[in-house]
C-alpha cells in the first residue's frame, strides 16, 4: 500500500461566502486542502504567505478584482504557478480571451457544479481523470 500524497492546495477567491463554501466542499471532496480569500488583495497576501498549487478565482470583487490579482501573481511568481482557474459570470469571449492571455489556465462559468469543476481541474492538470 502506498502512502497518501500530500494534499494539493487550492486558494478559493470570491467575495461571495456562499460560492467559497460551495467550491470548498467540492474541492475538499476531491482531496484538496482549501484556503479562502474574499478579494484579490487578500489572495495575493495568502500567496505570498504560502503559494498554493491552484487558485479558483472570481473576476468581479472589491478592493482588487480577479484580473488585477492574476496580473500581480504572474508578475511576482511567474507564468506557471499557481495554476489559475477563473470562475466567473463574465462569459463574453473577449473577457475569456483576456483572462487566458493574462495567464489563467482554465475558465469556468458560474453557476458551476461538481462535474464542471472536476472537469476543469482535470483539464488544468490538477486532478487525475478517474473516469468518474
């Protein structure tokens, strides 16, 4: 029997407590260690404290929005870490392109469910596809 791998860390960044809690439940079910932040400024501070492997990121937030956070985290930590999955109501193609060009690896539309989130995290290389 192999020893369990350490949990992959994910920072859930959303100004909605309900969205953060829903995402936390789904991600923890899939083995992630989850931390939360209410806006991009809190998220950047959390990344400086301990850089997570993944960030599930809302776009529209007070203080520092998701795009500003993404630009700051890429400038500070580089193009590959953490893996950023945008999760937002911003569905216009130009917004999706802007997010991907700024360094997001995946894009999820709200509302999301477990299957959508799992599939996006598989596509981003954060989860193994178990065929479930």
